[in-house]
């Protein structure tokens, strides 16, 4: 067997094994290097996997050589590939930039453990994505969640602790709901393998437990994915986490839960339950619309930079879910594309925020006056990523907005109204992004406060690179677009 | 260099120039100004070098990236865009000369940012001019908005920020809220957004819808300042005068009317629109804007605000001329873009020169200023006469063509509007000329002479252009006629 | 008959009741320790559900003995699954308690409303 065949397993195993190893690395300063190396390897594996599935095939892998119904199965297709790229890319970018910021926020003695937890989050998240087994998804979900609680609480901000506690409560409830759903399905079908479940659900005579299971799974995952109104844990957790952790988690954590939600609802339930797609649309569409509008409105009035962006994340989750709720080729590829593009935009924004935070202790908008004069590169990168978040043409964000609007137009008689909602919320995004830009560029600096220099070059380089990627993928989106289209086709095929 | 690559060079050159300017800004202001000058001269050389190809009937075209199937970033040079690009690049050079005089004379801060953003705005303008399809047009249109925002907000105080917010707010919300849906609608209906002679929508839409789509386009292109989307233009007057002169009299606003004209000619097709009764409203809205903006202009006391409202009215001339939907009137629209540019940039230059020399901004302060600043005020007079349309100025030529088109179409509304607005223009420009030349200064006014030499040089040049256009307009008309060749 | 049928699902009723009790505690209590206790009860209910569904009437532990044929086994898979889930639950609880300790150190209280007031 060549190396390629083992890549799905290595994707999970490498970060997981690196985690304990870097705890033992001496001297402690090496922990960062070790973690970054592991992340880079993960990213390369993700790229290799993407190239391997680009032609539309699905890679199957049986752990330990045990075939699927008995052993643990992994599978990678184009949909997983997009998410893998997002996760490993965000993780690598954050780690590459992280050192100065982490050194500032976390004592050296605790750093090896911190980086170990970081790698566990990575391994958990990629584990969720490559698993083809409903129960393993639960286990990986908990690995990543438990480790991410540690990351968020690891910083110097004490307000992170109650935030994490809330996150822990809601996250555990979400995961347990999912577990109940999986249990009910196992009860009715006797299998945990996603493909087998799909095969056997059709033969189940008493459909009621399956319906209950669908409800539990959808709600549980929606909680993890911070779908409005189950998002209350997000703003505080993102705001008070160490800045680099916010970069990593904001770019990919909720999207992974959404990924599982989409997988389950399309591949498992829509294929077998009558009218499930209608019920799913009825569930998802109103929530996503409310989420988009309300979270954008909230973001317009938040005074804290990170909290404002966190609120915007909830609205963006709404966009992704809206595309999914159309149950159409165009809608799904818009959503998959938006997962990719939003990770680019929001990751870049939070990287720029981390740069600002390196110099500014207080990230409330009224404290950030005149930052552009002192940190021109950081602020320029912020503007570019902000434009991408708004969806200005020429940036990555525009591509997914365009796809989403075309999908909405095709979606039926309400298409026009949906387009109006998307456009209104884009205008709200202009407001909440531009308020920040005004503060950075035109507001008078607070007396006696503020930095004298830019953020460290290491952080600047990564931030600038991500900002450029936002432009690059706005002009040349062919590769992610191909992946997204193929993923959408795959999901729809599964639901037929 | 093939014409195809020339297009990319023309768009990329100001961006490279912007980089050079920002680097040169660290060395010293003289090097920086040299970088601006070199960039603008080479831009003229590149852009004007395309004219012979166009005259021979060539339509160079290049695709940069196919973003999505059917949706590509592509540039095509056609006569209307050529005219616009040549105009913008030519006036940029004169404006740069003026800017140096103005910015130094006023001791403005952040001059490097100013010149960098100016170069970027020019790149976007050339992009708008050469856009080969709706998507590319939209892309460059938005870039133009964003790159001019720092210029409007240049002063940086609270009132300026507020005005800049109106500027950005109106332009972005109209473009995202109306222009973008119109584009998406067009792509869904026609399957393409390429600018094609004769239009791409013929027979694809029914009657009430076509009027609606036209409305989305016209009001979505906020830069054209068709009422009620005109609020940003007076707000933008907080910008330094060179910005008002080149951008808010030429590049930005002309991008708006240019886009509308181009969409009417190449997306709808004038014959198709002519046969659709539901598109008739555009003429009335434009006429309304002309009359009302002229009336509002009469009540202004601030020179720049008066010029802003006059600009709103003059822009709607172009829109109205396109809306007449006759080839002769389309030529008039193209000519008016040029003629108004010469006249209005002269007027703004003069207003800025007055401000630099004497810090005066209000009309009633101008008593007898003609004797202190004879060159400036002579140029101002020429510009004002061109706005009214008096021969021998540029404004006369374009009005002539628009009128001819209106008569050809038997469009009495247009004829009437042109006559009334000419009277109104005279009613608000002539009193200024009277104050300037024939009244006497108040006692105790500050002693001052002419503005800095570079500023006076620039405005003299544009005044000469305004006069020269009356006599030597042959090449422009020839180019403009190419637009409608084979149409009727 | 109807009643008997309902009673026949006795173990599922217990599951549902315990689940609700746990969830109620999580939502209604302000003391963080009590919240965690509620969470544990909530999770335990799910463990019970898994255990109860693998029971086969008359079945024994799934150990293959030589010479014994036609033996009925209980389904071992849910038990294995729930072992894993118990580990996850214990880790969550431990982490939650650790957070409570840190909160007590930083805020001097573990009452939710007092913590909110402190910031």
C-alpha cells in the first residue's frame, strides 16, 4: 500500500501523537516549533487528500485492516476536503503567527501543555471530518471540544472562565443530544456506519424513533454549530479567549459541527425519510434568516472589537445554513464556498485583531483611535479582510455572496425576498465593518495610550498573506469552486 | 506591445505608480511628485496609444480570469470607453500639476496617502472605462468608490468623517442594494453580461420588467447622481479641491453616467428600449433632476456646493441624452461627458485657487476678486459660459448634438428641459460673473494675489481646452460616432 | 392493553425522566457545582438508554464457550460504546470542576449571578 492510501488515517494520527510528544520536548520554547511542524504536516496531508479527491472519487480507509461494518471506517470526499483545508489551513496560519502573541499571553511553563491542547483540537476536528462512523464523530467531537475549552480558558483574561463554563455546559448538552440521536438510530438499524445507516433506514418499519433521532441530532449539532438562537456561548468565548485561539476557532470550529449536520441531514435522513428535505428547509431557513438579520444588527452596536466580529460570525453561520436550506445544487455549493471564504475573511480579521491586541491592551473601539498611523500594515490587512467579509467584488467574500444570491433566485417564489434579506444584511455588514475602519483610521488617539510600533514581523507576514489570499480567491476561485460544486453534487446524489 | 496587453498595462500602470509614489513619499515630496508625473504621462502615452487601433475599427479584448462559468473579468476597448479613458488620463496630468500647487499652497497633511489613493482611483477609472462586461464594470466601480473614500475623508475632522460616511453609505448601499441585483438579474435572464453591440436583452424581458430593471440600474449607479441618489455629491465637497475637480467633476461622476450610457447602448440596446414604453420614465426623471438641481444651485452660497449641484444637473444631461434613445443623442451624450469635464474641472480649479490664495469659499466674498486674480477668474468665466452653453465654448457643441437628437426623436420634453435649464444656468452663473468683475471690493479685505503658479497653469490649460474643443472637436466626434455606427 | 404497553417501556420512561431532571438542574441552578451535577445526571440518563437497548431477553454475557450452542447473547456493542461515552463524561466533569476551581480562585464565588455582577 502506498502512502496515499494511509493519508486519511495519518491526517488524524499525526496531530494526536504529536500532542503528547511536544509536552516532553525540551527546552520548552521548542513546543511552538513542534506544534507548528505538526500543523504544517497536517496541512500538507490535507492538500494531498484534496488533490486525490479532486476528480470526484471518495477515499475509503479501514482502520487496522478491518472492513467497514466491523472496523472503524474513514472516508474522504470533496466535501470533507474543503473542510479539511479550512481546518488545517486556519490552524497552520494561526500557529505560524502565534508565537509572539502566545508568549505575551501565556507563561512559558504552561506553553507545552497549551500547544498540546491545540493539537488535540486539531486532531479532533479533522477526526470528525474524516470519520465515516456516527459514534466516532461523537468521540472526536468531544476530544476537540474538551481541548478547546482548555485553549479558551488558557489566557490571562479571567472573564474567559465563566464563558468557557457556559460553552462547556452547552457543548456537552449538544453532544449528548447527538449521542441520544445516534443511540436511537443504532437501536433501529443496528449499525453506526453512515453509509450502512443510509442503506438500512429504508427498511425500518417503525419510523417514529428515527424521526426523534433526526430531531435530537439536528438540534444537538445546531447547538455546537452556534446556529441562531443556540449561539449564546459564542460571543463571550471568542471575545475572551487568547487572541490566536480566536483565530483558529472562529475560522473553523463551528463550521465542522455544521459539516456534520449537513452530512447527516443530506446523506442519512433525506435519503430515507419522506419529505425530510421540506422539514429541514422549514427548520433551517427561518432560523438562518433570523440569525443573519439579528446577529448583524447586534454586531452594529457592539463596542468591543472582538465581540463585534464574533456576532458577525453568527450571522455568517446563518448564510451557510441558508444556502443549505435551499436543498439545491446552487445552494449547497454556495454554502460550501462560503465556509471556505468566510474562514479566509474571518481568520484574516482575527489575525489582524491579534496584531492590534499585541500593542493595545483594550480592544474597545473607542480606545483604538489612530491605530492606522502606527500600525499601517495591520490596518490595511484588516480593511482587505473586512471588504471580503462585506462581499465587495474582487474579494473572496463576493464569490460566495454571488452564488448565494443566484441560489436564492432559483429557490422559488420567495427568492426575491431572500435576495433582499441577503442584500440588507450585506449593508449591515458595511456598517459594522466600516465603524471599525473609521475608528482605526480617523478617530483621534486616546491620550497617552497606544503603541509606538507595528506588531512583530512574524504576525504581520501571516496576516498580510491571508489578506492577499482573500483577493486571490476573489479573482481566481476556480479550485475551491470546483471542490464546492463537486461536494454539492455528492450531497445531492446521496439524498436522492 | 499588442493592444490586448496594452489594456492590462493601462490598468496596472497607476497601481504600480501608486506603489512607487508611496515608496518615493518616504524619500521626499519632490521625488514623490516626480513619480506622480511620470505615472500620469506614461498613462496618457499608453491609453492614447490605443486610439489609432480604435479608429481603424479594432476592438481589442482580453480575459483575465473566468471567475465562474459565464462570469469573467474581461476588458474590451470600445469607442465610448476609449473616449472616457482618454479624457480621464489626460485630465489626470493637468490635475496632478494643479494638486501639487494646491496641496503645497495649503500645507495639507498626509499628502502621500492623497497621491497614492489618487493613482488607485485612476486605475479603477480606466478599469470602468475598459470593462468588457457588467461584472468587471461592477468590480471597478466598487474599487473606485473605495479608493476615493480616503480622499473625501482626507481632512479627518468630525464633520468630514460624517460627510465621507454619507459618500460611502450612499454609493455602497445603492450599488449593493440595487446595482448588484440588477446585474444578477441580467446574468440570469441573458446568461451573459458582455457588452454587445445592439444589446443582449432584446426579447428576453417583458414590458413592465424592463422598466424595473432599468430603474435598478439607473438608481443603483449612484455615481450618476440621478435624484434622489444625489446626496453624496454635495457631501463629497468636503474633499480637497483637486479631488472635487478630477473625481467629482470627471472620473467618479462620469463613471456613473458612462456606466448608464454603456448599459443602455450595449445591454438593453437603444432600439429595444425605444420600443418598450415602460422605460420612458427615465427621460422624465433626468429632466426633473436637471431642473430641480439647477433650482437648488441658485440658492447655494458656497462656491463648491453650487458647483456640485450644477454637476448633478449636468450629469443628468448625459442621462437624458442617452434616454432619448436616438444615435445623434447618444453622440451628444458622449460629447457632453467630454465638454462638461473641461468646463467643470476649470471651475473647480478656479474655486480651489481662490481658496488657496484668499481662503474665500462663499460667493458673496468674491466681490471684485477678478482684479486680484485675473487669470483665475478669466478661466472661471470661460468655464461658466461653457456650462451655460454659449459659443465659442465646449458646452455649446454637446448641447447642439443633444438638441438635434431630441428634435430627431420629436421629443419636446427634452427640448423644453434643455431650454429651461440653459436659462437657469445663466441665472446662477451670470450673477457670479457680475460680482467678480463689476462690483468693488469691501474695505479691509485681505491683500492677496494669484494662486501658486502650478495651480494657475493648470486652470489656464483647461480653460484653453474648453475653448479649443469648440473648434477642434473633429476627432472626438469621430470617435463618438463610432459608438453608434451600424446602430441606426 | 394500552397501559401495559406503556409500562413495557418502563426503562425508557426512566431514561426520559432522569434526562429531564438533569436538564432542569442545568438550567435552573445558579451554583456552578450544582449545574455540573445536573449535567452528570443528564449524561447518565443517556448511558442508561444505551444499556437498556442492548438487553436481549434471556441473554447472557457475550462470551463464546466451547460446547455451548444456541446461546443467546446480549448485544455487546452498546456497552462498548457507552464505556467510551462514560470516559468522555468523566473527562468533561473533571474539566468542568477544574474550571469551577479556577473561577473560585479568580472571582471568590461560584454563584453564576455573582460572577456576572463581578465583571
